């Protein structure tokens, strides 16, 4: 998740209104143009959102239990792993 935060861009609402397709790419913090530029929200494009979900998955005990089980069992095919995680 730290990589995602390091790639954060900041965009003012007025800039987004004028050209959203150019500005809203990656992970963008949307700020108002009032005192201190308060944060109004965040925008994640598809790739940034997938990175966020992947990073959050790494934080779950279930993920690490799956890794531990896999390591103890020896070799496991990629098809088996994909089925366990519901990717197939």
C-alpha cells in the first residue's frame, strides 16, 4: 500500500472539471481550493484500485494461512492456487 501512496497525485476540483480524462489517472487525492486545500475525496483508476485490493489482501490472516499451508505441503500447481482464491 505504501507504493500506492507514494504514487499519489493531488488535483484541484477546478482542474478536474476542465479536463478529467487527463488528470484522473492512477491514485489521485481530490482537494478543494479553499483554505488549506481540504481533501474532498480520492480517485482510483482500475489499476490503482486493483493494487489497493491486492495490498489489503496481504494484510489478512487467511492469506498468510494459505501461504503457510502451501509451503508445508510442498509443490502446489498454479491451477490449485487459482482455484483456492476463486480466480478460476
